[in-house]
C-alpha cells in the first residue's frame, strides 16, 4: 500500500549508490545473492534471541534488495540478463520472507510456532496472488504502472506489500514478546490482501 510513496523517497539515493557500485564491477545478481545470505543469517540470530542483531540483518537485507535493482538499471554491471535477474530477485525475496517467521518459531516454539505457521501460510497466499497476477498481466499485455519503481515484471497493488512486510518484521524484532498477536494480525491482513487481489484480477480479465 505504501510502496509507491516509499519508492519515491528511497529510489534517488539507491540509484546513486547503484551507479557507484556498478562502476566498480558489482553485479546485480551478486548483490541479490549476498542480500539473501544476509537475510538468512537473521534466522539463527532470531532463534538465539538476538533480536537487535536480527533486526540489523533484516534491514541490511532490504537495503541490498533495493541496491540490486539500482545496479541492474545502470546496464553496465556484469551478469545474466535483466529477465533472469528479476526472477532471481523475487525468488530470493520470497525465501527471505519465509525464513523470518521460522526464526521466531524456533526462538519460542511453545508460543510462536502456531502463529508463525499461519503467517507462513498467509505469505504463500500473498505470493501466489502476486505472481499469478503478473502471469495474467503478461497474458493480457497489461503494462505495469511504474508506481512501485521500474520493475522487470508486473507488480500488483495490495494492502500488504513490501513496505508493510518490512514494518511488520521491524515490529516483530522490537517487540518479540508480542510476536504471537502481531503475527495473527499480520497474517489476517495478508489473507485479506490475497483475497482482494484475486477479486481484482477477476474483474480485470472479464470481457
């Protein structure tokens, strides 16, 4: 929901950093994979209760996620074509999003396991509705509006998008004792997002 506004704020500094990194031979796909490694490192930090360290790793992962696109837009970085880069980016994003609830589930299985499982299920639904909408857009020749930045494929709007997910992860890390309640609430919002995307997609493809 807040992604367009956030993109307007963060894209200019990210693009400047992307120019600098691309000029020094850093590849977009290299940044994507390094970002995934950083994000996955948050899981053991969460599992051990090191929530401040985990939060720093989560925020660093999201920064690197923005940098890989900024590097790719320069067109000078080595690596596979942008089509594969976009594919790799979304796969790594989904792997990171799925990993964070696992860390909380391990940290306190008695309190967190069930809400973490439900949260993961809601992530599957939002991911399926998001990627499925991109397939429909490609089939119907529908162009992305560009409101969420320059993307390699169609990005559908929703109540819960990347910015809201990062905000939720920050809240989880700052208030780990409230993870069960926060996870239930956020999972509900994710299920709502998936349902509304399906409805909007149905409306868009009707003759």
